C-alpha cells in the first residue's frame, strides 16, 4: 500500500493504540502495531509513536524491558522516547521511593537499557542517548542509574579523562551500568557531564570527579556530596510535566564539560 494510503489509516491506528494502552491492554496494543507493520511497514508504527501523547508511550514502553520483545521498543523515534521518559516516574509510589528506591532504579535501568541496547545500530543508540540526555529529566534518570554504582562511575570518569574516545569502560567491578555510562559519554559529552553533576553536585569539572576517591566502607562519611538514589528519584518525579502544560523549551542547565573527547 502507498504511503498516502497508509497515512490515511494513522489517525485510527493512533486512537486504537492510545485506547488500548490506557485500558492496560499492552499486548493488544503490540498486536495492533504488529498488524500495522505487516500491512504498511515499520513506517506506520514509527509515525504512530510520533503522534500519540508521550505519557501514553511511557505507559506502553514501561511494560517492556530488555527481556521482552516489543515493536515499540525497537521503533520508537529518539525524540518520542525522550519525551516519554519524562513521564516514567509518574507512577512511582511514595512508599517504594522511601523503602525500596533501588527496586525503582532497577526498573528504570531495565527500561533505559532495554530501549538503548535493543538494536545493534550504533547510530540509533547515539540518537537515543543524545535525545534523552538533552533534557533535564533524562539527565536525572541517568543519574539515578549511576547512583547504583558510584564507585564504578568515578572510575569511568577517570578513564574518560585519561583516554578520551578510547575509553574501555573497564572498572574494578563488573556492573551493568558501566556500558551504558560509556555509551552516554561517547554519544553526548554534555549529557554525560550533566548526569554526573546531578549525582555529584559538588563537582564542577569532570577532572575533579576523576581525581576523587570513593570508599568501599558503606559506614564511611562521603568526602564529597553525592545525591542518593532516593533523592534522585524524588527529583525525577518532580520533573514529570503536567499533561496540561505546553512543552518546555530546551534546558538552560549549564554544562560542566570541558571537551572530554576533544
């Protein structure tokens, strides 16, 4: 079928998917995507994900992680995903943030990692990371993930300072967040620096961060300010936009970067 013919079906498909997701029928929404892809090609799925409200995309994608196949995960446009990521924390309950923030951080990690590494296309990965880290909520979300492995993030920061684009991501511990951190740093210097600033607000330059020391003893008082996973989750939830408000302009949050890969 021609593009014009498929375009004429997009409003109905968008309405159908939106209603299914809001009703909690994620499997049926995926089935609708699959049928549209079979009939019109992947273009139809991509266009629908470009047109449905970002909070609907967030609800849909939240039902899938790296262990579940989803056409939406594979085809969501970078900006549409970045916009939807703003709503991911909307359903975080107070009791879980207070009592089990690590569980919520792991859910967020499964989502972000699942989307970014759902493809072997490095160009798409970079576009996804660039789009997400160009927003305040995206940088806070990355900081939430980094807060689960602060020592390893410090080691990655040190590698970036010393090796630049040849950073290997090797650290003293094998943590799943490290490949994501390296991918972010390589995709967006500004996004990497801003995420670090969210986690370590005392630091103004990556070089300072790379020279810092992180104690293995959890009872030791930190020698520098580090936001906890709980605090970052609250910050992320406060950044959930009102669905009645107009989209915000590009962030004016300053960068702490100094050309890490130059």
